[in-house]
């Protein structure tokens, strides 16, 4: 996860921190390289997801195998993500990113260039996906180093919005390329990894790994990451809020196909348009919300908005109980995406400010694995309960109504007092100073 943002209470005599601007963020040449490399990789990944799914479906004719191939990129986070991020923390972050890019370039390049049976293709795709946890953890920790104070929160908000835009563009471009030649989309993905490694290698400075004292075995270091997140009240409160939001935020995107069926579109063309709108509007909402909150709202106000927006995220989906028409479903998805965009950058900034440098990559692995598990689990459970498909709006509405109660409890009882944040931030600052000495 990310780094510093103002956490001073309203009673403090210190003046509120000036909101950082996009100019402030992108004035850092190293961050420009990291940002460009990351966006390139994102676009390539979304191109490849569509292309690989089409390629596998063409060879097997099985929707189940094609869906499993699409989902393979999430498997490392659910299986060994925290361990991989703990391993990555033993090396310089720049080195981790370059090695991950080169490995992913080789594996996805083999899939693009060599005719092979589907099982071998899936193995190579899994090996490609293994590069995601260490790369993302190293990128997150490096970003926190490059962007101090409110620059980090603004940078995170912009990067998150760029990620949503990359998803939209990658899926659309991947669909078009896959219809012509899926292998071409995979070659483009391999090229994005190569360019990413080149950008990091040329424009990011060499830094030694963070000094953490005596090494433990890898499993103990992984467990120590969980202990840091859930044993520190400030970090635990942020983690619970983010994990709670993940139970609801991806329902429109993840259940778009089933929700379309519940709306009973009159023909296949309308069905495709309906499905696309339901799945894309949360990303559009995230882009708009992230840019508005990240750029126009003061740092201290962003922090105060975390709890009400956490309650608002499931609340905006409760009207699904009324089985609304398409325009209303799209509006709910848009508001849900915008609400999440107001939470994540500010919560991430608080999280990393209260997190010692020595645990950044491991804590990122803990959080990312939990988010992937809860997103996938909520989609699976709600989809399982929605039988027949016409029941989906009712199930989503009831699920999110219960979510409003859950998030109210979290916001009122679990979120730490300001003193907890102050103590955690001071402790992290002292550890960081000691490790840098």
C-alpha cells in the first residue's frame, strides 16, 4: 500500500496541508517513469486477458475453460501472493520490477509465438501472473518513497483512475484485436513488459533494499506482515474498512452478464450493449470520482470522508431491490465507483504513513490478497444466491442492505480514534529513521 497524507485532527493548531497538484506529482522524473511503465503494463494485460480467452475458447469450445483462463491472473494473489511480496522485500525494489517485467515478457511471448496445447498455455499464463505480486508490491513501496505527503494521495488517485481507463481501453482494444488475431494482442502485451523494464532501468535510481535487521525464514516474514497489519489498531481499522468495501464495489462489474439477463433485453445486440454499460460505468465513476476528490478536496477533508463513503458504497446499490431499469442500474454503478474512488487513495495514504518502511511490500501483499479474495468471493456468493437470474437485483439489494449495517458498525466501532493514528504514525516515523541511519 501507499504513503503519507495529513492526519492532523481538526483541533490541531497546524494549518491544513496544501493539496498537491498533478504538476507537483509529475515533476518527479522517477515517478513519471514508474507511472508510464505501470500504465503500459496494465493496457497490455487487459489486451491479453481478452485475447487469451478468445484463443482458448477457439481451441476448446469450452466456456468453462475459457473463463478459468481469464481468472488465472488472480490465482497467485490468492495462493502465494503474500509470500512472493515478502520475498520481493529482500531485494531492491527497482530490481524486483525489472526482473518481474522480463520474466513476464518471456512467458507471454512464448504463448504468443509458439503453438502449444491449452494445458501448457495455462501453465505459462500462471507463470506470467506470478510476476504480478512482487512487481505490484515493489511499485507500491517505491511510489511511497518517491511521493511524500499529499503528493502520494493525489498520485494514487490519478494512477487508480488511469488504471480504470486502461481497463476500458484494454478491453475494447483487446476485443477488436482478438477478433482479428489474438496472437497479435499477446505480442503487444509482451512488448509492454519490455518497454516497462526499459523505463524502470533507465530512469529509476538504484536503491539498496530496506534494512530490516536479521533475516527470518520466508514463512515467518510473511506471517509478520499479517501481524503488522492486524496487530496495529490504526492499520487494522483501515484494512477492515477497505476489505468491507470490497464486498460490494465489484458487484456490477462482476455480475454484469447475469444482471443483463435479469433485464431481459429484446435482442442480442441490445444484450451486448447492456452488458457493456453495466460493466463499464463503475470504472467511469471511479475515474471521475478519483480525479475530483484527489484534485479538489483538501487532505484533511479526504480523511474525514473515508467513513461516510464506506457506508455510501453499499447504500447506492440498495435500490436494486426495486429491480430498476438499465439507466438506474448504470447510475448506481457509477455512484458506487465514484464512492470507492473517494476512499482508496486517502485510506492508502493513511495506511502507509502508519506503516514502517520495513513492512511495506509484505503489508501490500496482505492487503492485495485480501481484496482479491473478498471481491471474488462476494461475486461468487451473490451469483450463487441469484437463482434464477431474475432474482439477481433482489439478492444484490439485500446483500448491500446488510452491507450498510456492516459498514455502519465498522465506521462507528472499528475505525480507530485519532490518537491511534497519531501513535502509529510516530512509531513508523521512528522506525524509518532508525532503519535509514
